[in-house]
C-alpha cells in the first residue's frame, strides 16, 4: 500500500498556525493516504511558541481527531500535567484515540492515557544509558498498546547514537523492548506490528483486506 502520512502542526510552530481550525485539519485528514492527526501537542522545554498558542492549536488537533476518528499523535515535553488535563477534558466530551509519540515522560501521564484507551510509542531513547525512567514505563505498559519508532533523523539508538538515525534502526528499539519485557524478538515484531495496524487502521494490514 505504500506509505501513509499524518497531518498536523508541531507545537514548536504553533504560533505560525494560530488560526488553524479543526475543520481545516479534518478536511486534510479526509485524503485517503492520511492515517493520523499530528504530530501535535505541547512543548514547554524550548518555548518556541507561547503556551496559549500551543494549547489553542493542540485543541484544534484534538477536535479533528474526534471528528475523523483518526488517532491523535502527541508530542509532549515538560508539559505532562497540561497535556493530560487537555486530553482528559476532551475525551470526556467525545472519544478519540491518543498516541504518546517518542515517549520521554513519567508514569503518571502514560497511565492516564492507557486509561483513555490510548497507545504509547518508544524510540531509540529506551536504549540510552540514562533512560531508566523510560524503560520503567515500558515495563509497566499493556503489551497490546505499545508500538515502536525511530523518530529519525533524531535520537539514533545505541549502537548508532551520535549519528543520523535511520528507519532501519528500529530493530535496536525492538531488541531493547524485548529485553525489558522478557520477550523474544519475533514476539516483539509481531505484537508491535499488530498494534500499529490496529491503531492506524486506515493503513490496512499487509496481507489482509483493509
């Protein structure tokens, strides 16, 4: 089926998209190769856009996910409380499926999103020596809600850290996740693939009717 894409505005650029509406996002998401809404969310680490702009734009993405039924791909950094609060308020009004992308936060937000029926994605960060907290979160998550990624060209996993990250490096994320969960690589491949295509249902499943 080729590749799928997501539509959205990263929180770093929220100020460039202050007038972005849920309706505009939903219209873009109607294209057949779009499988998700995002990457969107809140990033209070760099502060490239004011908090109020980030929250306004994030709210538009949440509403678009609610309207389209597509998963919401979430970036959050040093904004766990605000992110969790916005998601909780919104899901109380109308359901949607959140995905915590390239997870680096604590257990509280991860647990909250699992309660919402969401998913969590781990990147090469779980291979980093100082990422004990992220590995601890991975160990606690329901296995049917975990997917893996690279976030390339950034965050290359060990043994490639410090170099450009490539999609092929996801095998190192899979190996580390298997070590954390006590599962063989083949089982990690199976469950994360099935989880991915269950989450991004519009992408279809290889070898199955979509």
